[in-house]
C-alpha cells in the first residue's frame, strides 16, 4: 500500500511568486533547434575541382585581380546540387590541404576552415563538401606536366615509370595532410556550435580527365601525352588518390563520394567534337590577361586545362545532391552513355599507387 505524506508544502510569499513569474516571462521558452531561423546553406571547400576552374563565368575578384586566381565559377557543382538553401563556394584553384586548415593562405585568401566557421555562424550549414589532396604530395598538375614532357622529349622515360613507383609514398603523405584539413573543418564547425552529427561532411575524389581511348593524332588536338601514360592515369593514379581520400573519410567519420568515373567516356580528346567532352584539353584563356595582367603570363593562361566543364559540373552536382539525400555512407558517380551521371556502389578500394 502506498502511503502519501500528509505534511503540507509551505507556501511561497506572494512577492516571491511574482518575482518568479516575471523572471520566467523575461527568459522565455527554452531554446530549441526549431527556433533556428537562419537560412540553410551548403558549403564547398577545396581546390580547383570544387571551385569550378574550367567551367567559366568566374566570380569577380577570383579571375586574377590582385593575384587572386581562385576561379570560383557560377557553374561549380556546389551550385548544381538541388539541395535546399544557399550554395556557398569557398574553394580556390591550386589550394592544398594547408590552405584549407587553420592558418593557411592561398591566392591572397585566408584559411578556408576559418571562413567556414564564419559562414556557419550566419547560416545553418547542412552540408560541407571537401575536395582536396590533388595539390598535396599527389601533385596531379606536376605529374601531368611530367607526362607531357615525356611525350615531347624522347629522351625522357614515360611518366608512369618515373612517378609510378613513387605513388604509394605520395598517397600516404597526401592522406595524412587531408586528414589534418578534415580535423580543422570539424573544429571550425564545433567552434560555431555544431555537433559532429549536426551536419553532413562529404569528402569527394577527382574525375580522371585523361583516357587512353583518344582520337587519332591526339597531340595536335590538345592532348600531348601517350596513350599508355593516359591509361595509367585513368586506371591507376586517379583510383589510388580516390582510395586515399576514401580512407581519410572512413577514419574521420565523413561520408565519401567517388568521382573517378564521373566523366568517363567524355575525357579530354575522347571525341572528335570538343563540345561532346566534359574535360578540357589544353586551353589558353586570353581573358586571364585582361583581369590578371602580366601575372597571367605562364601557368595562369592555361590554368583551365584538364578541368571539368560546366556540363560536367552540372552532372556531378546533381549526383552529389542525390548522394546527400540518399544518406549512404559511400557511393560513386558514374557517367552513363546517355550523358547523365548516376549513383552507383562505391568501387572496391585499391591500394594507393597500385
């Protein structure tokens, strides 16, 4: 039998009751997630593949003005996901993992993680996309130049023979640096008040821009490298970097989207008509001189070369949006013969540099 205490509860003085009621009115209801009225946003971080270099229509101030060559395009895939809210691009062409991390700088711009934290205060960030690593020890641009040199100078050995044996060590070093950038991205979001599970963090790998399935006389059409070296890039180098980034995602609790095959069948010099390709061949952009002056002479004139086009970004963005909505931990974007990218199961992990 349950007994109830019969002792009366002492009544509070009337003045105390009034004071408590006033305090409750001033404090209002307890805060909740539903009370967050900030606009939502999807944010992209990383290098040229995320900034949209090659897609054209670059934001003013990122076309070489004052030394800023970030080339953030209005067509970049972050603007094509179909995910709700604002799309904000903080990526910068040529950036490495250090430029993403706290304290980093690149092309006159400061740390991307630091700027992410500022954005996360103004918006309710739902998704952060990070695509970085190509400009770390993986050195995709330098590797491409080495392959071109090997083709035009018969005294040079194939790049697959000179760089191939170095790939495992290069990928291991790249993975460590990307992981450091991910830690700072997580920390930036924590400082802005987000729990690690309060947003989606997606790491993205790179679409292979080259193929051994090229048109005849490819060198004269903007692809001055051998079919064998291009085949090595498509089947070995880019998958090795993808496997490296996938490993970082697994270790850091991020989601991973493999883009290696996102432009398959539409790589540079894969079609007779350039308009049917999703990767640029060697491209010289005279507008670089207009905005960047003498600073453009040299690398920046050809900065767009071997980067995805606006058409590629449209498909990759749609596939990325499908991936985020699907909720899968990992998947691949694969180009179909109908000119559409589709989600597919993630490719089996390859040993870096295998």
